[in-house]
C-alpha cells in the first residue's frame, strides 16, 4: 500500500538491501502459473490473445477520455488494454455474480425457515479483492473494474474501498514504532478492516470507514467514507490476500480474504515495479508534490538526484521488503493472476480452476 510517497506519491512495495537474499523472492519462488515438470497446477494459463477472445460480444462501455481519467500516474492502460484484458474480466465477474446469487438462493431454499435464525443470505454483496505491489497498477485495475461492472444492469451499485483508510494514524504508528513499516501488515488496523467488510457482507444498511489522504500522508480526522448496501464491493490494497493471524488461543481466525468471492493479483517482476515506482516519483515531484500542503513537498526543494536517492531508499528498505515478504507470497491465493510485462502491458493471465 503505502510507505513512501502516497499513491499520489510512489507507493511502497518492499525491498531488501543489496546483496541479501530472500527465500520468497518472486523470481526465485514458484510462480502460481509455472509448473515443475508435470506437476499439476491449480490455474488455467492463458495468453493475452486467448483471454481477449473470451470477451465474445461484450460491448466496450468506456471512452478513451474515461479510461484516461481512471488511469493511474505512470500507467499505460488504453482502450486496447481495456478491450483485451478488462472487458473479458468484467464478463467473467458478471457470470460469477449471477452464479453466486443462485448458489445463495439454493442455500436459502435448503435452510428454509431455519435460515431465518441462521443468517439466511439475501441480497448479499459480491466482494472482490485486488492485491499487488505498490506502483504495479492495482489501483487502476480496481477503478476500471468499478467502472465496467457498474455498466452491467444486474449490479449497478459498485463501491470501491482501498485499505489505506485502515492504516493507523501517523501518531499511532509513531507510538508503536512503526513509521518505517508503513504499508506492512502490522501498520493496519486489520480487525477494523475485517469488521468493515464483514458488516457490508452481512447486509448492513450503512457502514463507515476512515478516509486516508495521500496529500497529508495520514488519516483525515473526522472524515468518513459511507458505504450503503452495494451490489458489488471492491477492496483494493497491498495485503488484502493475507491469511488471518491465529488468535492467542491458537485458533484460526476469520481473515479479510475469507469474505472475498473473487480476487485478483496484479503481478510483475520486482525490477520492473521498481522502475515504475521511480518514474512515478519523478512525475509526482513535478505535479502533486508541488502542492504547498503536500507531505512530500520537501522533495521538490532539493535536487532531483537527492530526491531520487530518497525514493530508492524507500524502495530498498520498505517497499521491496514488503513485496517479497508479505505481498508476493499471497499471489497463489488469488482467483486470477494478471501478469504484466516490462511495458506495463498485461502479457498473460492465470485463472484458478474451480
């Protein structure tokens, strides 16, 4: 999620000092779509062309201007990318939403009157998780999915929530000694985040969440995001696919990902993500950081070389380590892995078999 300049800053992903090795490095660990010998894979691997053909006759509801507004800084998504990658995904998700609704109806039929006292599911929102490193483009993916899914008549109310709002406020991070770990799992109020999604999934009429500002790099005091019974909820963030931590009694708890009906992991090589991260920092230094109220304005008042040294340090000591230790290991839990190439374009996709 964050840990260097905010999203209007180059996010954070994690990096380890040069010369050190990590057993879970994305390039050393087994990719969920790669097979060793004849080892069976839980995924169906598809090239971009194969995936694109699955959109069939689904119309493209977005214009070039709309895609431009949804695109994140440094991302290169265009109409071709939307048509080839995200239109087929919106069709798949539309099918998933319908099938999940039918399954819940079947469950309610089975439970009958007994279901009234056991949380019978009626109008339960479909929840999608979107995960990946900072600077990989997951926020753009989440915004595109929100725009595309809302055009389907079966589910017009689509809400998007980022996990940024559940970061501890800066004062609390300082109290806990976590300012250098911002974006790591322990820097979030995970219990509040899980409760937020659980309440939406339970069909509560109105659920609120804190609001995070990338300008001030902190939670905004007194501000709240209000979510009212959506058809679909998209939850986007670095660590959304992490399993729940065991309780003090050793029992397994319910985690955030347990509430997901579908999840997407946006994947790329760490060296490509680092390059995108640094390029984004340069652009932010020329734009958002110029705001007098920006937490990162100080980096517009030093040389570009000094500013980039800071960005590289943030990547090496916070973002890359977080990526390797916490984010990338959750890739194999996703329903769909979207793999990007060096040019930010999606090259292949891997869909988990049912």
